[in-house]
């Protein structure tokens, strides 16, 4: 299925990624419901930062819109740096969901050279090790109107 995905036109891969990231954002939202007041200490200056829980949803809306209408690029700077510095740490599934949506935004709004399969793989990984990735990917293919050739 990975080869089939990579052979699809860009717009179809984008549709599949959007479907998978819509599933991944549910992982993020469940985490936010359980942790409504997330904060961390930024490592360079030592300032306390509050996690912008609306950021992944804003990023998805920008991908659908095709442009950064919600200033998502500037809003992602600090939390991504904090995640890379391990000042901001989430459970693995939440981290995968966050990065999948961040990379989807980077690829399709900012035009960054991000591997399309990486985005799909991160979104799938957000579902945890017990998820049936083949079934999920098949559903994403179907939602995009293509056969998975499974």
C-alpha cells in the first residue's frame, strides 16, 4: 500500500493525508480534554508557555483553505522548538498526531519538501500500536476515491 500511495497524484495523496490527519486530530483532542491546562517551561529563556490547544485544528483548516489564514506558521515556532528540546513532551501517540498535522501544514501550505509518506505514517502512528494500519489506510484510500489494490 505504501508503493500505491507514493504512485498517486499529489492531490490524491493530500486527500488521504487529510483524512488520516482528521483521525489523528482526535487523538490530540482527547489528550487536550484530559489535560486542559497544558504548560511547559521554554528552555532558552526559562519562560512559562501555555500550549495552544487550538493550533492543530487551525493548521488543518489552513491546509483545506490552501493558505495560512490563521498565522499558523508563526504559532508553531515555539512549541516545535520546545518539543525538539524535550521541554514539551507528549505521549508518543499525541506526539505523532501533532507532528503529522504540523508536517501536513508545512507540506501543503508552506510548500516544504516533506515526504508525503512521512505525514501519512505519522498520522497512522498516532493511533497507537494496537491500531490496524492497513484498515485505516484502506479507509483513507476509499475516502479519496481510489482503490488501495490491497
